[in-house]
C-alpha cells in the first residue's frame, strides 16, 4: 500500500493519490499545498546569491579631475 510523501497517510486506491511535479505520490488533500511548497523551494534556490561572485576586498576606483572642472 502506498503512502503520501507529505503526510504519510496510507493511500488505498488510485483516486486518493496524485503524482506531484517532482514525481512523488501525494494524497489529493496534500497535493495543492505540496506543489506550492515545491514552487517556493525552487524559487528560493534561484534567488540564492553566488558566494564566489562577491569578495570582501575593497574596490578602488580611479578618479580623474581636470583643474578646469574645479
């Protein structure tokens, strides 16, 4: 007998289960909430900054000023 991947309820027949977008079997009661949580997790993974992209080194910029501008 199958179990819901979300709430662990035993799923007796096919009308009680749905296949989520990640391929897991969930009960019809949990399906919408489970899909919503999957979308949030996927969105959060996309938003995570790349730690190798940023450094703690100060940025030194060259500034040129002409005397006529002062």
